[in-house]
């Protein structure tokens, strides 16, 4: 019952927001295309996809001037906004009016998050591929935009998706502890801090390809990243369920009103 409701209200009704995201991706694609022409870069379709996830190399170890990764941050921020809008907008209808298990309600929201994140990255990939087809960019699995491309594994390429999922589950936990608005700003601050500091403790580092050891001498290993994400996921799920089971939903609704 819960997931059917989440699928209808939380996902299908939010599909127009993915069109806005496609527009964000398209603007980023156009920007990269112009830079590729300006600097005579030989890029393929996979480069356009990875460009959206690459962020910046570890700072200050990279020896370069710090440049805030606007594209990566905007993509993460928009996903955070989508996730923050829905889960607690219908708590009373889902848990009190229809009745049932709070645990199932909470786990349904986690399933909704997984579907939303997968759709988010699917839109990113499809939009980039469509742009490449229209712009005449070769559809290729070769990577020219990033260094050490020969050392990349599938696990490394999937790490940004896994990180986004865990980050959103962590955000759901923060929403049970605080409010959707506060949780949004906390996750936004966490993501911003991870652009400057490279550490597994700031687990959003794992969604930035250039912060990984496959691309940087000072980066985080894929195994270390997945271990950190698994820990954050389990703690967020356990703590979220405990707090939500004890939450006074009627009082929360009165406070929001």
C-alpha cells in the first residue's frame, strides 16, 4: 500500500521536475561542447556523462587553485531538493489515517528514494547521449576527459550513484530528526564541505570522481568508499527507524501548521 502511494504521489507527480533536471544537464553539455571546440579536445559520449560527476581533484594536494565545482554541486543540490520536498508531506495520511506499520512506511520512502535516484541518473545519461547524437559527438566508451582512464572499474563508475542514494537516505534520517528545510541545508553544507576536504568521513566525496584514487594520488579508494557508504546507510536506516517510531506525528503536524 505504502509504495503504491509513494509511486503515484511522490514519483509520478514529480516527473516534470526531471525535465528541469534534463535542462540543467543540457546546459552543462553545451558548456563542455564549447570548451571542447575551444581547446580542441577529442571527447566522446562517456566524457560528457562523467563530466557531470567529476567535480575537482583533492585540494590543496592537487597543487592547483581551488575552483568550486558548480556543475557537480548544482546537480547534487537539485536532487537534495527533490528528496526533501515529499517524504513528510503526507505522514498523517500514510501512517495515521490509513493505519499500519511505521517501519513499512519508512522503508517505502527508502524504496522511493532508490527509484528517484536511479531515475535521476537515467535522465542524466539519456540527456547526455541525446545531446551527443544531435551535436555529432561520437558515442564511445573511451574516456579522454579524465586521467588514468585505463584503471577505471565498473565499481568506481557506479560509486557516484551509490553515494547519491546513501546521501538521500541520510537526508531522510535528518528529516526525522529535524525538519525538511534544515535537513536540506545540512546536506547542502556537507556537500559543499566535501569539495574542499577529501576524507571518507565526508562521504559525499565518493560521488566526485576526481576525489577517487582511480583518478588522484590523494583520492579515496573505491573499497574504502563503499565501506563508508555501507556504514552510513546502516546507521541512517537504524537511527531513522528508531527516531520515527518515537516521533509524535500529530505534534509535528501542528508545529508545521
